[in-house]
């Protein structure tokens, strides 16, 4: 499963962009697209400000964390050693 987020700059004079971030009332700085392969739906797209961009990245991290947890549980259910994946998940997401 692959989830991803992309951020792109935009020129507000040449693009039909909102005056406010999709998450708050600040002026947007980026156009973004968040895609979660597991949800089998259209990507979430919009405009965000500098402060809200990290929140979108944390959302992607949450999706990835959940995917790794599910994969770890599936390996354990099959009686396979999931310790390497567990160690990787803990090191990556529990800082």
C-alpha cells in the first residue's frame, strides 16, 4: 500500500485559488494532494498555509503507522516473526 502527499507552489494571479487555507483562515501557500491507496477514493486536494502543511504530513504519518500496525498483526497471526517490522515502526513513529 502506498499513500502519499504532494505539495506544490502556485501563482495566485494565474490560478483559481481560495483566499484562505482549507483548514484555517490564513492565506494559502501551497496546493496539496493527499492520496491513500487503501481507501480507494479520490485524493484529498486543497490549499493550505505554512502552519497547516505539517498537520497534513502528520495525517500521512498516521496512515502509514496504521498500515504498518496492520501488517505487523497479519504477520503475527500467520506465526511469522514481526519483530523487525515492530522495531522499525517504533523507531520511526515513537519519537
